[in-house]
């Protein structure tokens, strides 16, 4: 049961303004968030995960050329009418439907980093705790990553981040936590955060994995946040300032993460999810064997 002192998590911010340059030329006209993993766009997986966690309002922080993401969640009258006339089911489109008023967009006019993108949503977030989803991070689990985090939030409140354990030599590519006391099964107190530390200076091998639940006070910190790594306003730096001021915990995700910000990670995700599908898994496995020559 949700504690009286913990406001429910009803809103989620999706920063989707990035240019997707790693996937050019595929992303010249199509937002990277709409690239399909098997037959579902990347952003759809994140939205489905949010809904499973009980989130009601979706806040997309967009940029130029990203209107197709919003259209994906709009009603396509011509398509639906054509399918119905042909006697085909509309069930496949059900996940793309959003209740009127439950999808809001704001523009990040200048690419100043993740922290700045989150700050752009401040007026819509208001004085409520909120979730953040980085769609590049495809998180597959039962229950989903955000549902696991909301369940933990209902126990401890405050701020939570999803973390994963990686090989020590990989930590300099990520935000890394300094872990404190254990607060429960898979729940760890966070005593510090470092963005992309050198391997020898990393406080742990537990990395931030693209899911957050934050209190609205982070917006005030971001308001005055100076530029950090890469000359951008880093969300990690703002969260680090809140440690010690508010409760801060890490949830170790029980599931599988795919880094769909990289081409190889995207291919891995596509193969892994295809192999799990009842309608194609066996056939894909045979294709893989044939390609590998075994």
C-alpha cells in the first residue's frame, strides 16, 4: 500500500529531442525513437513500461523533426477505417492509443544536455514527483523496470534511480553511484553520483540505467545548474546535489537491459526479442544457425 507521505507517480518525462546521429542515414527523416525493435518502435516499449507502472501523463521533450513520435500515439482514422473495412483487428494498434490530454509535448530548442531537457518540462511536472525514461535504454523484465521502481518508491519515497552492474572497465561510459547501506532486497542507499568517471576513480561498478523517479525540487537545482561533462547540463550533477538533502536510493533492476543507443545494442535487442516471440522465435533461431554456419 502506498504510504500517505509518498505522492503517487503519475507523470513521466521522455527526453526525445536527440538527433540520433549514430544511426544516420536511417535517422535523417525518421526519429531514432521510432526505429523498430522487431515490430514495435523503441518509444513504444518505454510508454508500455510507464503504463504498467501506473503512470497517466506522458511528457515528451521534443526537438525539430520529431513530430512523428507524437503522431505515432495519435488516432489514425484512415488506417483504422481501412483495416476495419478489410475485416482486420485493430488490437495491434491498441498500445498506440493515448487518452485525450494524457500526452503533452514541450520543445527543447537548444541541445544543452539531459538535465536541460528535463528542466524544459518543469511547468508540466509542477510540484509532483515524476519518472524519467531514456528510451535508448530498452529494459525488459517482469514486472517492468519502472514498476519495480514504483514498488520501491512506495516503500521508501524520496528519489530513486535504476542501476545495473557492469564490468569495471566499462564504468567510464556511464553515470556511476557511490553505494551506501542496503535498504532492502535490491535497494541500496546512494551516497554519491559521478558522471563518466575514470575507471580508477569510479566509486563502484553500478551504473545509471536510464530510469529515474525524482522529487520536483530537482527542477530548482537544474534552474541554476552549471555545465558539466561534455559542456552540457547534466542531470547526474543535479541529482548529486540533492543527495543528503532528500532520501536517495538505487534499485538494481531485475531484468535485461539493451543499449539501443548503439548499433550493436540495437541488433542484440532485436535478436533477443525476436527469439522470445512465439510467432517467430523458432524460425529466427534457424536463420541465426544458418548465418553462423552451424
